[in-house]
């Protein structure tokens, strides 16, 4: 019997939601188990990194890599899995664009450690101990991965073949990619390297709300109004990122009366998601007075980075905020 | 896809070569810039030899792109595009870098100039390799023309086009054509009677078979583009049926209601509720002023209807709308006058015998409210001394910074008329005396001979508060006489304020309706102030006369004729080329969010409800690129200024920028 | 470390009808201004996409200027208002990202205002010079020692098998 194709799944800086999402394909998971020999899946099976190190290069057929890269271990595993895999897929928003871990790019290691280990209200750390990459103990030297100042996406670390967007990706999309890969391994043509698997238009395409021409006098926060279920959320004043977010999720959030927050990433060809949000929202502000425009923006969008780059900060053109100390 | 780029660095004599190392630059471009296969420097690229250099290289070396580092593209972009075209290359595959206006002429340090020149060339070389071949669209020109405004300028333009055998629609807001010139008494420097030289032209317009006169009408909406505009005109109801009216004027005679005529008589005289603005009005049909008509106010009277021999009064008449198709539009909308009440220290509106220049014209005019007698507001007393105050609202940082061009001459004219009709003394209070055109300085000499007085000083105040003997009951002009070096208080019976010309109160709105803009002062913006004063930045829309800026009648007439000539040129060509710099919405990427829909001032973007996508009508698109930049899905591309081209140019411009002192990590991969 | 004065590199987007002509006018009048500005011609300030500005910073620009026609005078009637709105939105975000206010400038200049544009350019260059280099890519550098940490991992994995009883 010919060997089954090999599948690896790995999680870097992530929440674990993508792992659960894989299971969200329900009984189809059995098809996956039947079709593949899973060689690495830290959340579910006991294979180790050193097992992967022993494999021949390109012997893993497909690796679904979720999570962003923010320490040396994660970077190492990204490099390792790239070497050992034929197809490396950036699975989920963290690997694709940086996602929520990416928001740590508004700070650096010093500031993060200082807060988490010393200043946070719930911390009890009178000696101010913070993690060190290396410490001597009687048994020898212990190492911890080195924590980076800047979160990177998978494609800022290694070459990536495909991307599956979403936080987490939707079950049907996960299943489609599995099916496509299985077919591809049997000789069917695969999409060009670098493809983001999903639609080439934005969430508005899948949203059923009515829309008119846009004229914004104020941006509302989600706690300020309860929107109606029929009109475009942006027209009701909420910042809905569906304008700029790649379709493929079925406009799930607007369907439950919540504005889209952009987890599915940018549309095809877009290099900076936040720029698209900024330009489109600004262009339709209904004012020609600079002072009024400034007020509308400052009152309605108090956290522009969190609003426009919630999922995509590391993948944006600037990638992070200014860092004092240059990251040395 | 590798292109073969030819780079040409122009010396422009010593204009560029004097500051920039042109040979070094050409050498650097050839060695360092990817894609460059030929790199030359030459003394004068715009000369025929320079252009041939490009043409030869295209043919012999098989160049697919050309970069010319020379002067501003505003000067020679067409030249080099034509050179490429002659050699069989699409003209849009050529890019210019401005090494003269942007580098050599503005930079002190030679080394810095070289660095900047390299950046601009690098930018152009990277950009041009992403250019696409584009073809302009040829569209037909409708031979009919719309002229808006029927003062002397609009009349001139309309007559010239009509005489050339083409159809003209002439729209005028007031009930009669003639404009401000119809209000004047005499014109300088010839002292022709204004109405006498104007009315023959007015009557030509009224009778010309090629002119459709739409008076008491306004343009409501303009759609379309050069060669095919569609214009909606609202003809306001006169309440007189034009086909039946003989112009006999009995309705006017019998109308019992007299009201102050604020428009033509500038508040100095009266008219009836049904009226003609002036006796020689064209067209002859009266107009009923419903705001003052007893029938419309109280439901009674109807004298006009009773006495009209042809039953031409129709109280039920409605405004009508016409849709006109024209190829070109000429705006000759004229001016308003400065409201002298804005300068309280001159006393206009408070001191009865302070007049504006337009009011004084009506006084002098034999058909005016005083039958041409120059008298004070009481209608009887003849003034013995008249002051003419120049620059009221002009040349003044508090009101209008510009000179109104005509007031000095008008003041001289008033001086002459006063001395001709009365025994009064007349004194001009001026800052400078502006008498530039043909016969103007000689007219000033004449007035000096005739005994007009002149004081060089801007009047500080006109007051009726007497302080010194001889000032009781007079208007005192307080002025610094700068030639004497003294403050003076001079008593006068009458003061005339030479008020500034100002743009029409609704010039900005009107401009927007036609798709043209106004300057900071409110005059319509011409395409080029020196070399193209009657064209605008919008093809097919022309401006002439005072609406473009203050000027006298000869200059207005010349501009009216110039605009007419431009239009006739378009008509005889028959077609016009539209630049292919337009935007396209890619429906497969468009989600129908409609962000772009209200971003286009030309209404080029429509939303297709059934398909759920937006769409650009490229015939209306003027290529500004605003929608391209705004689209959140990045579904809109802009020809010749697309994202990749601009980013490539940026990368070239920043060729020498530090990119992190230790080198950046793996760059962001751009998803397909 | 060189003791040369820091010379900023500033990119300016000039609109074809007003500000580019103003720059041309500065040229024909031989008005001298500092050379630290490099211009890109666009048809309208409304064409300027925030992506371009972010790209310029990511390529190492120290400052970016957007120049257009005065409000009310836009050749395309009202499009410079869109540029104004986008500038405000981008400025709000850039401040939150640590890009100082003076590094992004919105400048109006009519075709007749060569001297005003030259003065504005000089002022911006002076302001950016005082702020110092931006060199945004330097913030992406990884921490020193990360390569060694990565290289050590296979050894750590191998050593981890050796567990004394």
C-alpha cells in the first residue's frame, strides 16, 4: 500500500482557535485522518520537533502553520517546517497577517515584560523577576526562546505557498483547502504560489444589507447604538471593516448585527489593509472644514491602530509603531 | 517582462548643464538603472535633432520605453510624445523628469543637485517600465454652441459664431440682454453713447436666424463633455405669451403699481410691476414681477390683462424647461458691483449725497431717473462741487486686493460729463491713475486741459460733521494729499464712490455647475493667465469678459471674439481628442460598497443595482484618480497613474534612502 | 559616525494643475530652495492614496508632503477636500504609530504661488531636519542574538533526550 501523504500542523504565537477550527469541519476530520498521515500536531499527537528534524527535506506534503512568529523557537520551527514541507500554508490570520498577537507591535519586549511581569495589577513579583533566555541551574543550563521586539508574519520569515485567511478560517474554507490539496497531490493543477485562498472581492459582496451613497457626519462606537438589521452598518455610523475585508466568511458578523472587524484580511492585491480603511472612511466624511473633520475623526475613532490594523499590523507597510532603542 | 529603456538627459544649453553633471548622470543611468539600454546626454532635446535622436534609437535599438530628463512636462511632454509616435512607439510610453524647473534652477549646491537629479531619473526609469500603451478617444463636436450671459461680451461671441453660420443658444438671466453696458451713459475714451453702440448689436442678436435667444432664463444643469454637452435651461415665466405680444407697452402704461427699480436703475428710479428694464430692451416682451404685482399679492387689478389688445397676459404661465445639445459652452456672465455700505466711513447709505459709480451713470444717462440731469438726491439741487473717490473696494487688503481696471477711466469720464453738463468743479482722489490702453492717456491729458482737479491720496473718510467754517451742509472729504504732504479736509456737495467690480454673487456655484473653478477672488479660472485666457481647464468650456477678471469693454469684446474663434475652430475640426487618463472599476473585485459613488463631481460613477457593482462612464471621467485612491477593495485602477506606477516611481526617488542601519529582514511578500 | 549634518529625504506629491505649476514657477523665477525634496506628479491631490505615504516611510523617507490646489480652486472642483480628509485620518493614525506631526504635511499652493511653495518646502525641510532621521526600517530589526538562539535549538533538542535517571 503506498504511503499516505504526510500532513503537519503547527501552532506558533496563536490562541489555539485555529486548531479548534480544524476540528470544526466535524466528521470530515475523519476523511482527513484517512487521507493523511499526520506527522506533527502538537495539540493532538505526541510527535516532537526532533522527529521532524530527522525527516528528509520536502517529505512533508503539506504543513498548515498557524500563529505568528514572535520568538526564536517559532522562527526556528517555521524554517524547519519550510525545509521539510512541499507545501507550506499560512493558516489563519496570525500566520497570514499577524492577527491579535500582532498588536503587540505597539510595544517592544522591554515594555511588554515590564508590564506583564512587574506593573500589571494582578502581579505579585516583589523581586521583579522577568524571563531570561538562559539560566544556570545545578543540572546544567536552561534555555528559553528569545522573545522578539517585533511580531512577524509567516511570510516575513520564510516563503509561503498559500494563505488561508480568517480568525479562525471558516470550516468550509478549511475543508476546501484540504480537498484542493488532496487533489493537487494526485496531480490536479494547484493555484499559483502565493495565492490567498478565498474570494477576490470584499465582505460587502456577501452582506445583504441595503446601501446608499455614503455621507458620514460621525463615527459611532459599538456601545453607542443598536443598529437596525437592514441598512448598511457604515451608513448607521459604525466602523464596519467589511468594506476592505476579503469575502469568504459569508459576512457572518454583519448578519448578527455586528460590524465586521476585518479578520479575513485585505482584498487581492492590497498591501496595507489599514490604508484602505483610512482612505475610504475619510473620503466620505461629510465635511469640508479641517477642524470639524479632525473632531469627527478623533471623537469617533479614538484608537485608529486598533480599528484599522486590528488583524494586520505586522503585515502592514509600517509593521509596528516606532520603537525606542532601535530593537537592539 | 523586460523593457528596453532609452534615457536622454538634456543640457538645455547651460540651464541644466550649468548645475547638473549631465554627462555623469547619463552614464550613471546607463550603468546603474535596471532596464536602461541606451543613455545619452544632448544639448537641446526639444530641437528637431534631439527628437530625431529619440526616433532613431527607437527604430534602431528597438527601444520600448523612453525617459527624457529635461524641462517641465508642461512645456514639452507633447513634443517628446510626438517624437515617440513618429517612430512608431505609443506616445504614453514616454516619461519626462523635470531636471530644470525642479532641480537646476532651484538648487544652489551642485552635488545636491546631482543627487536630486539621479533620484528623479531613477523614479522616471522605474515608472516608465510599467506604462501601458493608451489611445485617446475621438469624439464628434456638435456644431451648436451655448453662450451664457448676454452682455456686450456674450453678444459679441454669439454674433461671431452665428455670422460664421453656426447655431447659437444665448441664455440671459435678466429679462433683457445688454448687461451693464446698457446702464452706462457714455463709454470712455471715445465718449460714444453706450446705448447707441450697444443697441444695434442687441437688435442683430434679436433678429439673427442662427441665434436662439433665451432671455429671463438660467442654466440649471450641465451634463456631458466637450463636443456633446446636454444642458437643461429653465425659462422663467414672464406671464406674457411671447407669440402673442406685440411689444406695444400698453400693459406697462396701464399698470397702477410703481416700485423702485433696484436692478436697472440701481434703486434711483421706479418701474411698474409689469415692466421692460429699459426702452430698447431685447426682447421686447415685458415681464411681470409677481413679488410686487397686485394680482399676485391680493387677487385684484389685472389691468394689464384687461387692456392687452392681443390677450397676451397669462397669469397661469409656468416656468418651462428646455434640453439643449451643444458642443461647446461660452460663459460671459459679467460682474456685480462692490457694496459700498461695507466701507461705513465713506457714508454710502447713510449720507444721502454719496453715490456709487453705477448710480452716477444712471444720473448722467438721458433716459435715466433724472433725464440726464446731474442733481443731488433731492432730485432738484445741482451740485457745485463733486468728489470722485477712486479704489472703493479695490486695491484694498480689507476688501479686494486687485485693481478693477476701469474705474480710473470711468472717473475721468465722469469728470468730463460733469464739466460738460454743469458748472461744477470736479476732483478725483486717486492712488494711481491707470490709463494704459489706446487713447486712454490722451483722454487723461484732455481732462487735465479741461480743468479737472486731481488729488493723490486715498480718501480716509467722507463725513457730514462740519468742524471748520465753510463745511456746514457739505460732505467733507478727509484725505492725505501725498503730493503736498498734508492732511486736507475738502467740502463737496456730492461724492461719487468708484466702486470695485466683483464676481457675480453666485459665480462659484455657477462655476461648479459648468465644471470650472474660481480663483481665490472669485473670478473664473483660465487655463493659462498669459497664454490661454479664454479657455478653462475643462475642455469645451470657455470664459470671456469680466467674469474672467476686471477689464474694459474693448478687452471684453476681444475676449468674446477670441472665445468664439476657439469654438469655431472646434466646430471646423469636427472632432476632438479626449485624453485616455480615465479610471476603470474591475467588477470582479467590486463588492458594491458604494463608497466611490458620491466622490465624483462629474457624476461619472453609477451604481448598477442588479449586478451589485459600481461602474464608471469613461466619457465623463476626467481622470483625477480620487476614486482610485478611495476604493477600499482596491477595485479601481487609474490609467497612466496606477498604483504600481506610482509606487515604482517612489522606489526610484528613494533609491539612496537608508533602509535600516543593519539591513531589513525578509521583505513583505506581496500576495498575488 | 560621520559628523555630516543629517539631510532629510522628503517626497512631495504635487497635483498637476496647481502645485506642480507652482513648483515650475519657482523654477522659472529661479527661486532657490533646499534640495531635500523629491517630487512626484499626480493629476490631483485626490489621487494620493495613504498607501503611497506609508510606502514612502517604509522605503526610508523622512517626510512626505501632499500639495494641492487651495480649497475651492481644485481643477477637479472638490477633490482636494478628499485629500484633506484623508490627511486628517492618516495623521491621526501616524501619531498613534509614533510618526511625528511635521513629517506629514498637507500644503495648498495655487499655480501662481511659486514663492509660497518654496517657502513651505524650506520650512518643512528645516522641521524634519530638526526631528532627525526617521529610517523606519530600523524598527524592524530583530533582536541581537536571535540567530544564535535559533541555531542552538537543534542542539537543545538533541540534549533534551539525555535525561539522567
